[in-house]
C-alpha cells in the first residue's frame, strides 16, 4: 500500500488501489476481510461504491488493514479526545469568583495556611466550595489535563460519504489537473501536488500556467540535480526571485521581509505585557531571513539569470518592483562577480542596466498619464497589458467614465484568462456599493477591511448600478465568446443541483488542508439534526507543554446584540463549552468542544453563529491543529465519565492547519440558523480572542460569497454558448457535472483553462 497516495485519494472521496480496472470481477462476492473492512469504514462514516467493493476482493487482507490504519490516522481515531470537563453538557457552574478565590488561596499557601481543599498534580490548590473537582479531567484553574484516552464513539452518523475507486490512471489525471490549473492552488492542492511529485515523473507535454505551481516543480527538479530543466521554467527575473524566496521561506508568493518581520511581531504579542515577546520574535525573524548561499547555488542562479529570454531593459524593469530585495540577493549570490566571467555577458548587461537605472517602467508611464488626466494615453497603455487593465478596471472607470473605459476594455477582453473575467463579475456589485465594506485577505493572516473608493461618491446610485450592469455584460459576453470558440461533440449536459450552492473558486485561496474532502469555499452544508458539535484537537506529535488554543463561537442577533461562548463564558443560550485547556499532554494532543442547540437558538431569535479558533499562546495556530464540526440526524453521544464527544462518522467538515500557516486566529464556518445551513469559509484574524475578530469583515466575506457566480450558473453559461441541452439523468448526458466532480477544485478550474 502506498500511504501517501491513499491519503491523497481520501481527500477526493476515494481509495487508491494499485490495480487495473479491467482486472475487476464485477460478479465476485465480498470476502470476509472485505466485509470487515467495509464495516470499519462505516464506523468512520464512509461507504463504498459497487465498483470499489468488487475491486477490494482482489486486495490482500494485510493491505486492507494498512488502509484502515491510514484512514483511522487521518480521522484522528487514536488521538486524545478527552476534554477538561466530564459530561460537559451539564454545566459545572464555575464562575470568575471561583478563579479569584482559588488564586488567593494559592497565594496565601493553600493547605499550609489552614485552608480546606485539594492539591492537584499540577501544583495548584483548589479550595472547598469553589470548583467541583470531581467533574474535571484536569486542573480547572490552570487548564492542565491529567487524563487521556484514545476512546471515541463510532458509527452514529446518519449520512455516509461514498468512496470511489482511484487507480494509477485517476492519480495521474489528478496530477496533471493540478499542474495545469489556471487558478492558484489552495493548501490542500499544494500538499497533494508535493506528494504526487514524489510518486510520478513530470509529464513531458504538460503546460503549467501558474507561477506558484511552477515553484514546486522547480524545487523537485533542483533536488534531482536537473538544473538545466529547471532553467526552462525561468522566463523572467521575478521567476528566479520567487523560487529563491520560496526556498527560503516556504511561501510560493513573494512576501517582503518587512511584512514577515511585522507579522512575527504581531503574532507573538500578548494581551498580558509580561508575556509579550513580539519584539524578540521580530528580531529572530529578521535573523532567519538573512541570506547566505554557497558557490554551487550562486553559479546555478547566475546561469538562470544569464539564460533569461528578455532584453536587459525588460529584465531590469521586471526587477524594479522588488528592487530592494534584488539588491540583497545580488550581493548574497555574488551575481556581480559571476557577471564578469566568460559566457555571462547577458547577466552583465542586466546588472549594468539595473544598477544604473537606465530604464523606464511601464507602470510609471501609466501613472504619469493618469495623473495628467490623459484618458486616451492611459487607455492606450492599458490595452497593451490586458491583465493589468483588468486589475485597475473599476478605478479607471470612476476616473475617466465607464463608457469610454469599457469600450477600450472590450477590445482586449478576449485576451484575458477566464479567472480574471469571473473576478470582475464577482467583485463589481460590492466594489460599486459605497455602503458595503470590501475585504483584502493577504497570506499573512490579516484580514483588512477596505474603505470605498472616494470617487464613488461623485456618482449617484443609478449611475453606479449602470456601471455594475455594464461590467456584467462585458464579462458575460466575453465568457460566452470563450465557450462558443471551443469545439465540442457533446449535445447534452447534466448539472447537479448542488452545484448551484457552490461558488466558483476564484480569489478565495484556502490556507488549510482538508484531509477528508476538498470542498470549495462558500459550500453550504445542510444541518440534519438539532445539534451541531464543534471540535478542536491540537498537540498531535508534540511533547507536553503549555500550548493554549481556544475554540469559540459568536452568536449574532438581528438587533445587533451578540453573545460569546468561549473560555471566559462556557455556557450561553444555545451553546455549551467543554472547558478551557491551556496545556497539552505528551504526543497525543487534547480537545475542546462546543455544542450548539438549534431549537434553543431558533427560540432565542439568533441569526448567525460564527465558528472560530485562535491561539491564545504567543505565536500562530499550532501545526496539525484540526478543527471542524459534527452533525447527525441521530443523537450524538457524550461520555459522562470522560466527556469524549468525538465520532468520526458524524464529521461533516474538517480542516487541518498546515505547517506554513501564518494566522493567529481562524473563522472556519458560519451557521445560518433560519436556513439550518453551515457555510464553510476561511477568514484569518490576528487577535487572541474572538471578540476582536472584525465582524464587518466576516459579513463582507459572506456577502462576497453570496454574490459570486456559482458553479451551476457558470455551467449554464457554457450550455447556452455551446447549445447543449440540459438532461436530468447522468447516464443520458454527454457531459456530466456532478458533486463528485466538484470535489476536485482542479477539475473545476479546467473550465477556466480557455
């Protein structure tokens, strides 16, 4: 069994088997080991397709055991799921006064001072008539757990997730789809791509349109000593810089050093000044980013720069936006020295132009024309670079008028990638509405709320609506022209109704890893039962230490009132918390839960419940932290003895924090109480408590997701442009787009590869 391929397949609701489809006996009867394996899958909330069931008969029993172990590992079955409070559905009644009295008792000496109470293994003294210590699995004062267990409930889930068969053919198709994706890969896809690069050779004829994806390929080629092959992907100096920074920081985006240093300062700051180590963290990050390369690397980069197929003027202009970083890299890589060697004449020319600054930048010329209010010159320049034209389209419309600008833009719209056109359509209504906040979500984990463009207020509401309609007409017409230009032999199409609830994934880059599914951000999960159980598990593989991660939720009411269920308020209307754990046991981690009662929330008139987790400790969210929610039409058990409330079969959605995470807090879902739906979204924030998560930014993301074009609507545009007839049965369709198809965002993005 290939463990890595098994994990990758599970993300796409499949099991990988090293067999050929034509070897499957569809008439075979399930053997005893296969029946036991299927039963084990059912305990984790999975069932198998008919094809997979027959394929499993050809698999040795020891391989079935290994697959079972792999799935149990992904679902966290053997981890510690014991919370702080036993039977936490019945509140302990603890209060802030209990904490205050306990603090005083410990300061005055506890039992040594003649106070009645109990000494705990952590060293704290709990006085009588404060915490009911018989209800706790650890210290209620410091949150240190004493009990661990690998017991979990199984098989309570009311809805099974069907697993399909993945063979080498499907894996290689997935590999190619990830490489050829025309949208940036999310963390789940990046992780899958890295695994597949270790298993399969790079296809000879694959086209890799995204620069970020190329970095993973270059890294693998360099590790294999194939520098010349890697050089073929280096088309501009920015490609070289991106790779060097990717090797240094692990991020495929070029995040400037000052941003990373400021982010380290922010992450390690603390509400309690005595625990604030932000300045030390910033200093450590600065030292970490210092550049030092050996001669082998210097020569490799010098050859890459020398082989770049651009003139020296073009290369210098390309380097200009990151000039400060380039100065540091040139010195560290000794490019000045290598440029004087024989055969490095092109590198020498680039260095000469760059340092003498004998070049003009296209952006500078555009800015000059814009400041001079020269519309004709500005639009003429923008048409030469359609991608940059698209990115400043709205602001240019406000400055020079929509009719003239859109007429110029329509001339070059067909040269734009589909994802940019969709981004314009998705963003237009919010951008031109001065009453709706916009958000920017950089990779550093800070969500910014953006003020409306000042020129918006020069136009009345009717004029702004016309601008939105004009943009929508432009992008829809361009999309239809793109689809019409495609040749297809299909005559019928099937569109799964669930695809109308899934937004097209453009501009929403997830930074968490989904080990059991690959849902697109904005996907709506219907709630089947009367309870939703949030869970947080962290500390897997780490030694015992103080590491305080918090699970919390915010309940919003229509009148603007809010309530919080978090470590400082364990119970509120419709929500109960399992207790605040501040330290982790050795290697197996620990857990927190929140139970939401929909009938109580409905009775109280609650509108939304926002799910969040955050690092109260200094630093970012712990690597391998797992967070998500459970739901089932059947009642979900909760242990009165230990408080364990986890059942993998009830998990509806679960995400894992990756090693490269930069955020301190994460909003990971919103429950619409009236609709009984949970909207999966991902919004990073930087505070230690949910109270400081910007509610305006959360509302703005929800509004943006609602306004975005759905996958179903996008397919309708394709059907209209290509004269495809809608059918209601998958088997009757020449082109079938099902929910399983949408599980692979890379496959969805193929529609954008036009």
